[in-house]
C-alpha cells in the first residue's frame, strides 16, 4: 500500500523547517514564486513507476494531475531532496540510477503548484534499485487508462507499454473488485496468463462495477514485476443508452378512438397503468454487443449489424448507435432481465406513445377525466419525413433519437422512435381486445408495436398492432425496456 503517512510527515518536516529539501545542495525548498504554501486541494499522483517496483539504469518518473486545473510547475522529490522542477506538461523526470547502489530503496513523491502558487503533494512511493547484470525482476510496464470507448458494461480493452526486458517471457493481467491487486489471486481476483501482445480484451465483467487492473511481467527466471494499478468503472447493463423517462400512473385510452384512426376495435376503453420508467431510446447494437459478450452469444444473429471475431462481438462500423434488429422475443426478454429491466406490456408501450392529452376529446372514469391522447407520438398531424424513419424512405435503421420532432412528450422528458426505426417487441401475447383490457395468458404470437423503417405508414399510429412468432428474428424488429417505479 502507498504510504500516505510518510508523505504527510515529509510535508510537515518541510513546512516546519526541520528538513532541508533542496534543488541544489543545501538550498531551501520553496514554491515557484518563492513561497511554501502547500494548501492546494487538487489530486496529484505518480503514474509511473508503480509503488514497490524494481527499477534499472534510467527511467521516466511520470506525474499526473487529477483535476482540470492550470499547473505551472511540478517538483520531483527523491529521498526528501527536490531533484528536478518541470515547468511544462507532460510532467516527467528522466531519472539516472547509475549513482545508486544495487538494492537501495528510494522514496519518491511530487509537489505540483497551481497559478496561485498553492502546492499539492502526491503520495510517497518506494522503489528498489536493481542489480546491473544480476537476476533482477523484469522491467515494469505502464498500464494505460482505458478510454471511454474501450469500456462496456461487460468488458474492457487494456493496453500497456512494451517490456524492454531481455529475457521477457509473457504478461499476466490480474484484476479484482478490491484495490491493491496482488499477483497471487484471492477469491475476488482473476488472473489471465501467457499474454504475448501489449493489448488484451477482458470479458465477463459485471455491469455497474468497479475493477482494479495490473499487468505483471514475467521473465525466464520466473521473476515478475508489476505495473501501476488502473481503476475501471463499468457502466450499467444496457450500454451507453440507458436513459429512461418516467411515465406517471393513471388511466389512458387504449385502442382506437371515436376519431376513427387506428385499426383496433375497442374505442373508449380506459386502462389503468401504474407508474413506470421506459427507455428513452431503442436498444442499440452497442448495447446488444455488450450483452452477447457477457455469456449470451446464443442470441447472436449474423444478420445483425454486429461482428463476431472469434467469439468477441463488436458493432459493425457506423452502426454503434443504431437500434439492434433481427432479435427474437426470447433474446429481447433475456436482454431485459440482464439489464435489470423488463419488456413493456402492450398497455405500457401504448401509453408512453400516445399520452393522455385531452386536446381531441376525453372520457370520464370515476372522478378522472382521461384524454384520448394522440394518433401518433408527436400529435394528430399526419406523418412527414422529419418525424420518423419509416415507409422505407431511408432504406435502413438510423441512429436512435434522430427524429426528435417525432418524440412522445412527457413531463420527465421525451421518448424517441416510438414510431418507426424498428418495430418493438412487447411482453404480451397477441389476442383480440376485450371490453376490460386483459392480455391473453398464452398464445402463438407476441405483440409488436411501433412500425419499422421498412414498413408502410399503417404501422406507426399509436394504436396500431402487429403480431410475430416469438422465435422469429426479422428485419426491422427490435425492442426497448421498461423498469418499475420504485
């Protein structure tokens, strides 16, 4: 563990004048403006070398600043001496180790100063000087922080610097949900061995979780050295597009209305729906690829805009944010459970799409005045090309949320693509409406709502219904999820 007590003691001694930390022999340590104000409140860390590493010949000491703040200088300290001041990012010092004896231990820390001449210190790390020509541990590597596009809800793409050790044999990745990852795994740790490249795709991670990673270098003498530790937070299952919109409890009019639009046969039937959350967007190829990589490869269809590379799934170029299609009802249902959600009932889907506007009429249910809502998600106005991707105008799916003027509007936000792009599976079996709405408990087809990019205009009214066998995977059929209001 990095010793925070050590660096606090050092700072106390410096500020008390009990220790002379110098740039030149005997020169008193001061800030860049001549002061010694170490009250800066911003994070400073030594990114390389890692704590307790064995180092050789010469190395770069690398410092990072964990805040968006203007830094004017960084002082590098070795064994309490201010050895070097860097005034230009990236903050680093090329450290010559030739003057040190083998197996000597050195303590390193850094102080960074902002434009107000306020300093902030890193923790203190300890490194050991290796023996020239001896059987030393291999040179450590630098594990890079993954970018946003390298992390999904179930995987992370790691990369690191190449080992310069003459007798390098392979890399090991160790990771855990606990910090201070060790080479010998505990029950919470996992080790991936015999890696020869400087990149690796780690799969099978849990969504919405924090993991800590290190890369160990092994040499022919079975000695190892460890990299710096990197923290990775996986997003919630369902991928980037996890935003949801709240639909409040209450009655709405389900099915065709007295205005005569739609193709259903139970006008003026008010249905009560408890409050719920619905995905703002249809499930994307990106999110579905995360799901496939998390042990659900059985639901892959080669017609999807998703590539299978030796069992690793990734979106086809240009289709990351398009809705997934060619998914069966079972695949959609399993994805929803995996994401901690569910598929919408037919009533939930229609209420989210049509709303409860009283603009075009209403019915009285007890003490409630329930509006008929709208013929389309946007209102009662007929379709135009800027409102939805349908009628085969574009010829394929488009990125989710691409037709905001066609969104269904709610107080909590708008819901996109409820007309067009892809038709959407619901939880219910298909059956004729009853005077009191009650979905069938069994059947041969599931209800699909909303119409797709490849379907004509009859599929996009909010009351329109379709039916598809649950095992089918079809072009233009996808889904979105809901969650209970808790």
